[in-house]
C-alpha cells in the first residue's frame, strides 16, 4: 500500500503528503473546484467520513 500511494498521487497530480485526508483544488469547466481525497481502508473509516461536503467533491481511494 505504501508503494501504490506515491505512484497514484503522482499520476493524479496531487502532492503526496503523509495525511489521510487531503484537499485537492483544480479547474473544471473554467471554475475552481475542490475535492476531498481520502486514501484509506473504507471498512476502517467512520461513517461520517463518507459524507461529502455540499461544496466539494469527495474521492475515497481504498
């Protein structure tokens, strides 16, 4: 799992910091957007972490 994360984040263009929750900002259709990225085991996450913020997208990578 530790080997996959740096490769995956490099391909996605996300800075690989050692945090479970990241906020990734990007431009989509000429508007600034935010995406909360969680890289963790879904079964180990609390149910509240699966709920998205209404103003941001959420991507969970298991």
